[in-house]
């Protein structure tokens, strides 16, 4: 630190920030405790938080282990997701066992060899949790405990961030390069911003530096969100990246002294797409799972940030959707980390339902922009017919060769599925460590079945042994879309997915009062070609005698 020169650039946040704690997401826990007594949803979330905290009271602190990719991502994530709910349990109940447990975890992590020297993302996870817990428990930690934690965050956390911001660490590409347009940018800058707010009084110069750099770095990632709210990466990464962007915005709002305004450099409320980005999970959730194209997980995304966005932009339908989804869909069960944020951001007076269009069409002409369609017969009916199809840029972060690929839900079941980030049930942390998995070449990522067109329910032509079954750098935009009361259709231009195509279009139509799905492929090739039409299913399959049709069966449904 002695050799490091702090920037003279100031964001001005210190001049308008509260000088008391808590100031991150919440300024008065008594308001939360009162709501828990009168609102059933709040009570249920509080019970979830407390049960989670109880389950960790007698476990060992999170241990430092290096994963197959050479970093501590799983451990830093576990710490983040564990310690914040335990801190919230203390704030709800006043039970000192929770406070003591939080401090024990924070000291244990403070004594790790490092907080993510190999990957700044890991440092960010820990900084976020440290900032939140320090802020919430500030008034109940002793001065000696606060001094100890401040030393850890300075020497283990902020020091790694300075190396990254100064482009002297292994992760600087996520700050100043093209990679800064991905979810890492939101997570790393957003988490550092939260921690800087928490420790602004103890480490004013460092906090000013971090805030200044985050004010520069975080806007890089705003390019991830299109004007229509769509996210350039798959849905799992929307929840991960935008969640941290929202956390940063929420922390800035709550830390602001009443009557003051945020400095312009830290006022992100009007960035494009953020006000309607909750549409992305709404339209890419099915009945039993989400639209898990690319490296996405298959679970329904019911994110608590929808409550904050509903309040911030006066869109109560987002809060209604999240709450209704949790209440009615048996596939949804909130974890401790989600229940905490739901407690803080849910407003029962701003959760009224609203009419939402049944269909959504995403079309972006930007590099990596989202392209896709979602059409359904109903939002409320758990037996609804739903089709979601993907288009766009094969080179986008976490994408597979899946232009024209789709999933199909009906009668509460997924009839056509994708493998997403968990092929064969493998953990994503394992998959991401596979040889050359992140190398987008025919002898790299696309040697794995689940990344190829054949695994993603699309049509391919003239596949060659040892080669990718679609061009690895294609761009397949949405071409047309129309939505009516009883029908809807969308067309994807797949011409660029295969060098043998003169023209290739795939269309999806809901017809017959939205009770029938038609998929139609129209292809003109530059030579006689052999085509393969793929659909991956867990249903039992009965082929017709002529081989031209198939009957799928699950339980009693056909």
C-alpha cells in the first residue's frame, strides 16, 4: 500500500452518504421485523432465512480449496451465499449465536492464503459478503472486531481489486478489455462498490479509489442489456450479472443521505434496458424449467431483484409475477440468499398483478445481442403450451451452436429439452474445467455433444466427421414475428449457420387457439444435401410404421 498512489479523482459519494450503519439495502431492520409480523410472504421468507442459518450454526467454516480451473470460485460463492443469510437471521431475531457465527466465518476467510489471486471474480464474492455483513452487524461488533475485519478487507480484498483495476493482476481483461462486457464486469464492479460503501469511513482513500474505478468499470457491462431488456448471455447469467448490478444500484440508493442526490457518475437508474429487464426471465421461464440454452442452468429463475426493479421503476407486475411464481409453481423454492433479498425488497403495496402479452420477440442487431422468441398459451395455467427458441450470435459469451434450437413445455412437462450447463448431470464447475471447453473451435468447445447443434433441437445439413455441425461464428437473426389473440409466429434466418445454405428459415407458430405448435423449415442449398432434424426428449417414443411421425408419451400424456 505504501507504494501505491491513490487517485485524486473523487466520485463525491462521501459527501452525500449516510454516516451511520446499516446503510446497505436497509437502514432500519425494525421496519423489516414489523412487516414479518403482518405479512405472510415476509414471514415465510424470514422462516427460510432462519432455518438456513440454523442449519449452518454447527458446520465448519468454508474451507479454501482450488478447483479444476485453478481458482476458488466454489468456495467464495459458498461463503457469500452462506454468511449473508446468517447475518440477516441475527438482524431479524437478535440471537447472538448468528452474530458470533458470522464473525467466525469472516475471520476464517480472512485467514485464507488469498481471496482470489487467480480470479478477481472470487475476490468480488468475498468483498460483497464482507461489506454487507460488516454493515449490518457494525453496531454489534466490538471495536476490536471491526478493526480485525477492516484489516482483512483491506489487505486481502481491496488489494486484489487494486491490482485488477491497475491492470497488474490476472483478471484485468475483465476491467479494460472486451471481456468487460460480460457478467463478470457486473459482479466484480458491483461487489467492490458495495464493499467500498460499507468501509468508506474506515478506509476513505481506498473506498474513494474503488468507487471511482467501479464508476468507470460498471458501465461497460451495461451493453449486456438491450433496450428491450434482453440479456446478451443466457438466463442463468442474467440472474448472476444483473443481480449484482441491481445490488450496486440498491446499495447506492440506501446509502444516500435523505434529501441528497447521487453524483451523476454513480446514478445508473436510466441505463438502457434496466427498467424492463425483468421481462427476460418472465418470458424465458417455462413450467418445469427455464430456457436453458448455452451454459444456462435448467432451474426456473425467480429472482428477488424483480422486487427491487418493480419498486424502482413502478412496475408492480414484476413483483406480482415473482410472488405468484413462488406461490403456484412447485418447481420454485427460494434459497436462503434469495429469501434475504426478497425480505428487503418486497413491498406488499406494490405487487398488484397486470396483464402481460403472452409472447415476446427479441431482436438485436448488435454483436452478441439477444435474439429469440417466447410464445405460450397462458401464464397462469401450469399445463400451458410454451415454446421458446434461440437465435443470434454463436460467438456470444456462454453460447452453443443452437440457432433454431428450442424447448417445448406442455401439460406441466418438458417434452423437448436442452442440456444447458449440466450435461449428464455434471456440475457446471466440472464442465467449465473440461479441456478447451472455452475455446470456440471445432477441436475445442464443439467436440462436446451438448454444445453442438445435434444436442440443441435444431436442423443441420451435411455434417462431417470431426467437424462442428454448424459454423462456429454464425449470426442467425430473428427475421419476423407476429402476435395475435389466438395465434403467434416467429421466423429465424439460419442461412449463415451452414456454408451450404443459400437460404434457410425456421418458423415457429402457435395456432388452433394456441393449442398446436407448428415448426416449419424452408431451406435452399447450393448442392444436394442431407438434413438432420433433432429433438432431444425424455419421453418414450413410438415411431409410426412409415417412419414419418412419432408419438411421445410421458405418464398419461401424449
